[in-house]
C-alpha cells in the first residue's frame, strides 16, 4: 500500500499538475505573411495566400526531434486582380477543386548559426512531391518568434501553369515563395 504522500505525488503527476505545462507553439496568422513572386514576360507579379497554418514542435536544443508541418489553402491565393484571381483555381494553375491544399512536412532541421536554420522536407503542391531545403532566419522579440525566408521553386515541377502556360517565355519557371511566420510558444533561441 502506498503512503499518503506518495499517493498525492502520483495523482499529481498523472493529472499533470506537478509538471509545468509546456507552452503550446502556434502560428499567429494575423502577424504572418505568405507571398509569391512570379515573372510574366519578364515583369514581376506579386501575390499572396490569405489562409495558411503551421503545426510545430521546435526546440533549438533538440533539433533532431523538432518538426514543422505547414498547410496552405490554395483557394486563398490572390494576385490582386479579379481577372487573374479567377484563373488561379483553374486546373492549369492550382486546380483547387482537386488539390485544395499544399503542404510541407519537415524531415530534418539543421542549425547554421546566428539564428539561421535549414529545414529539409517534402513540399506537396498539386499532388507533386519534391524534396526541398528551406533556408530561414529566426528572430525573437518578447514572446514572439519570427521565422522568415525565401524558397525558390520551379512551378513546372509542381505542374503549376501547365498546358498552354508551360512556355517559360510567357511565365518564368522560377517562383520566389516568401514567408514571414510569427510564432508563439517557441523557447529561447
């Protein structure tokens, strides 16, 4: 039979009361941005996604067990023009009815020093999966951590703008995906 103090300690541990609750890490969407720049006939065209989310478990002291998962609502893309925005969900571009979300799932995170990291993982857009290396810089101000960076992708590798739009003299193959993700609950870097 357990003595009363052991019983109280066991009950407290089981209920989680004796352990400090780990801060939940989450994306702060109102303070975050996910944008892209493509070139049409050499002219930059800027757009952004209005809806995206991240699930993360990031500990700079335990990078081997840290994970990042990111989802993007492809139907939330905008180029700021009603005419162009109506084309983005179409089959040739994002094919939103068939592929409503794009995703990124990390497989490894490597510290490069001075707040810089490289996140390896799989990027899935339109059912096309590519291994990518995402370079990012993390900064902290108070309780908010900002992860920012630029990921160049080849749109044709993801079948974005295929068919009549596959001609790269009209729309360049390279697209710059820019992100600024504000996060809460991340420990000191």
